[in-house]
C-alpha cells in the first residue's frame, strides 16, 4: 500500500452523511506512516456526480491506470482513518496531477 494508490475499501456504516460500504478510495497518508500504523488515511470516492457540487471534491475520470470504471468524485472533505483490515485490494494509482489536486484541497481543508 502506497500514497496515491486507489484501493477498494470497506467503510463501516456511520449515521449521517459520511460515505460507507464498499467503494474505491485514495490513500493519502505518507508511506512511512502506512508501514508503522494500523490505520491509513483515505479519501473515499462516490460515483454520484452530483457530489461534485460540494467544495472539497475532485472529479476523476477512469484512465486505465487508476482502476476506476466510471467517472467518480473524490470526496476530499470526507478524508478519514480506516483500519487496514478494511482495505480489500489495490485497484490502481492516481496520476500525479490529480493526486496534487487532492492533496491541495486537503491542505486547504486543514486551514494551511
């Protein structure tokens, strides 16, 4: 598992508006921490293109490299820690331009 990879994950149900269920997600945690911690920071995807209306999102098209099968919205504003046992399988990797967009939004969300 490495930063920038797209993984199929299982996000436990939580009440409210947070994503749950099995879906693709981007690993956003730096590699040294991936190795040393039992959890990993992820950004979930949704295939509901209407979610692109929210601040803190990035639209990502399937490109043969990222493992997505439909246009998807990276919900950066829903970044969360996930137990590594809920990371099911690697699907692909984001291109560097898209990954930079995701990380830039994450930094803005943190007020940096």
